[in-house]
C-alpha cells in the first residue's frame, strides 16, 4: 500500500531533463586513446608479419600460441580504436563542426571501416592507413577546440 502510494506520488512529479554526452558526463575527450590503440594494431601486425615458421615440429604449439596471442591482441586493439573513434564521432563532434570539417562523417566512417579491416586481416598497409586516419582525426579534434597539439607516437 505504501509502495503504491509512493509510486503514484513519484509518477505525478515532473522529472527534469538531464543532458549528458555519454554514460559518464565528464566532458573529457581526447583522441590520444585511439592513437595508442591504433599504434598497437600496427605493432602487432608487424610482429605477425615477422613471425617465422617453427624450426621443428616440437615448436609448433609454441609458435601457434604466439601467433594466436598476437592476433587476439591486434583484434582487441582494433576494436578499442573503433570504440574510441565512435565516441569522438558521436559524442564530441556536433553538427556545427560540419561547417569546418565537411568530410567529418566520411573520415570517421572510413576510419571505422579500417578498424574492421585490421581486425579481419594481417595487412600492414591497412594498419598504417588506420594510424593515418587517427592522425587526421587528431588534427580535426584539436582544431575544433581552437588548439594545436603535436602528433606524437609512442613507437
């Protein structure tokens, strides 16, 4: 009975509208996270391409384990890159940014597609394209804030 009465009171009260950019309305955005993940994709792709066939049948399992781990990390980092880019695209950039960056949607869409390509393939060229796309987004982001921030990679 008390629960029913309380629910009726709560339903009758007007609720205020709350605005938030994401689940945690911190307002902190930075393409640096995407850069780190994209760099990891490129690094793992290079490591995969540098792997050599096992010297003996006894080394087969160890080589397979290494290969599998490298692929898992590459795919995970590509997915993280995609997530970071999608947060920037959908939460940070606003319609008014299209006036300054008319290719904004195309840039993000192609970068997201590169993330997918890097998950599926072991293609150093695609991994390099992904890092270049993240660099372009980095430039757009900081320009939108009226600031400059040097593009610096960890590797």
